[in-house]
C-alpha cells in the first residue's frame, strides 16, 4: 500500500526540487522509497502468476532511480517527482514487454507493453501485427481490455504508413505505432487506498493478452 506521506513527500519535492532540500529531507525520501519497494515486492509474485513470462525480477532491478540525468535536458532540476517501476523479465532494462506502475501526485498511472523499442525490435513487433492482424485486433477489442483501455497510446504514432508494408493493408493504422503500450490513469485517492494493489492486478490481467502477443513477436524474432 502507498500512504499519503509518500505522496506528501513527492508534492514537497516538486515545490523544492534542489539538492539542498533533498539532503535536508533525506529521511522522508528513504521512508517513501522503502514503502514503494515494499509495495512493488508485494506485487511481483502476483503479477508473475498472471504472466509467468516476466519470471521473478528483483525489486531493485524494477525500480527507477529518483535522480535525473540532466545532461541533455533543458530542465536542470535534479530529481524526478515520481516513483516508477517496470515489472518485466529482467526488470526495467528488459526488451520484453512488462508492466509499469507510476506514482506521482495528480499523474499516477498503470501501463504495459513495449515502450519506444529499437528499430530492429520495432520491426519484429510490426511484423507480428502484420501477419496476425486479426488476432491482434481481437485482443484490443476484448471486453476485459476495453474496460480499462480505449486502445494503444498514440503519443508517438506516425502520420504516414511505415516503409516495407503495403499502403493498402487493411490494418495499416496498427503499423504506425512506434510504441506498443497502453495506459490507465489513476486518481491519487485510489492510489492511497488499501485495495489499490488489487486494482493494479485487475489492470495487469487486462493487459496480459497484449503482452503475450508482443512477447511472442520478440521471442520468435
């Protein structure tokens, strides 16, 4: 469970995103981090039962660091104002699909799939969709899936069809995605409730058929 004090820390960090403030409030950060680690650790076994392909990643390999890499960013604030974890085979650095849990005041969400894959990997995913478009479309239309998602996230969707595929392909729209992910926003009031872990698992279960399809594309590539 995620408590309100963890959210309060993130709120204050957003208001005081400096090294001086962070060091002065390091105990609050450590308490919040421990709570998030415990939360993710409690989810991994249950998610592994829903999707055995993720195996049993270590919590430390799933959690993202709160420290930002500002070398190539215009925003030079040193810390992220969220806690995030990607639960997948091998953890956050995996090329395989998995489940992402993002905790941030006003911007929490649960997501899954494959995010911005390298060209070779993207080709494998698109090929799988191309040769099995009917199956893929059925997954996106499943009742359990539609309960939480309207479709794939299109934040980086191409305007024109990708090369190497016929422009008259009936499902060409599905091949325009550069990321094959879905996401579900979650209200702060939901995140801090006792039943939030169960809700996460419900959303994960709805995503699992999509991830199974994407995993097959990578495994057979």
